[in-house]
């Protein structure tokens, strides 16, 4: 049963609207002002929010602004419920990220149609995006069909890369967004001495390269192949069409950007405060979490240099740590393949 948060300061309007939604089979949470509504949204994570504009303490614009800054609530469909019908008011709300408007007075059918439409589009994104590469293609096609946009993946070309091939380099200018169809890809930064630091790992179904494209800047890092890969490139113009004409897709990528930022901040903290031994152990468990669904004995062919670049240390030091882990029977090494034998012990490695 879908959960809807209704934020409305007028008691009669709040009760009547909640009754309509409940009779239609929705679970309804109500808030009598914007401040309470923001708190409930962050606590309950509803499937949709209906919010009045003119309210004391915190108006609807303020509610939308605050929720758009939180990665847990930014993608929640947001519908304004308001008597304000001036074009400037409508434009302001839509520019801030509102998904729809229902103007007062409204009838039951008008409200329910708006709710069903926004929930349907949101469900497409939530379900399709998590199903791997084909799910991503279906997701893109379905979203575009909702807006009668050209299918940007029609005639898509798959580019094949060998291990160690560079996909793009720092300072290059973005021409599109990349989608991993098969294989493993790394993102990394290089210092003046040519030393690498791996900043991200990508697997089948992952997008990458979108942050620099959205900010219209040159690439801030390079990407290369860890394991033979197939990559689809969505042209810049098609990606912009999708982003700027569909708020659900835009919100999804905003959430991806927010999560990327959190991951980068956590990585910096670990590099600054964790011991080399713990950083190498975390590099191994990161590979396991990223590239498997929780295998007990994860194994992967990876160079010692890449392990070092993930841990932010020298190759010699990484080799020494791996030898220690092998002697402690935490891992097994055969050629370039590393098998994790005791993942939990590696995760609990003392600093």
C-alpha cells in the first residue's frame, strides 16, 4: 500500500483530502504545517508528498527546498495543492522541482489522477533502475515514452574495451554519459608524479561521467578498464533532453550525485585516519561488495598496483600487506587472482 504525506494547515481541507486518499486505498500521514511535514518526510520516506503552498512557519516552497537537499527525500514525487494559480507561482514551483499541481477547489477524480500519474512514473524509475543493464535500457525507453521523447538508445552502439584501456582522461571534455554493459571499470585521479588514486568502481548497469557533463566542465578524473568491458555512450544532446524535460530522471541523477559526494567524503576520511593495513583490507572488501552479491569466497584477478591505488599506498607496501594477509589465511593468492577467505575478519580489521 502506497504511503502519502499530506501537508496542509487548513484542518477541514486536510481531513477531507486525507479521506479521499484513504478511500482510494492509500496510507495517509498528515502534517499541519511545513516544519512538521519536513520532519515526517525524513522519518517516514513516503511514496509521494502533497503539500499546500501558503502555510505559516514554513511554506510549501520552503518544504520543497529543504527536502531537495536531502538525498533520502529528493526523489520523492512532490505535488503542490494550492489556490494560487498565477503563472509566476506555477513556474516558481516547477523550477524548484515540483512534479505537479492540483488547484483548489478540486474534485476527487482530479486529485486521484494526479496522484496515480506521479506514482506510476516514480515506480518505473525505482523498479527498472535496479535490474541491471537491460533494466536501465527499459527504464530510459519507458521514461521517454511518457514524455513522447525520441528513444535515445535506439541504434545504440556498444564500444568494447580491453583490460587497462583508457575510456576517457582528465581534462578531456565530455561528449556523453557512459553506461557499463559488461565488465568492470575504475575511475582514478593522477598526481604530478603519475601516481594514481582509484576514486570509484563501476559494474554492469552503472552510469558514469555524468557529473562532469552536468557541470559542463572538463573531466575531473580518468576512467579505465579493470576487466574487459562493453560500454554504451549516451550522446550529450540526448542525455540533456532526458534530464531537462523529465523531473523524475533529473531527481534520480541528483540523488546519484549526492551519494557520490558522500562516498568521496568517506573515502577521504579513511585515507586520512586509517592505517595502511586497514586501508588494504578495505580495498579488498570494497571490491567484494561492489562486484558480487555477497559471495563467501570472492575472487578477482586484479593487479597489485590497482590494490595499492585503491588503498592510497605504494605498490610495495600493498604487496607486503597482501603477503601478511595470506600468511594469516585471510586471503589466497594465485597469480593475479586474489580470493577472500574471511571477509568478516577483513571488514573488522583493527586500525
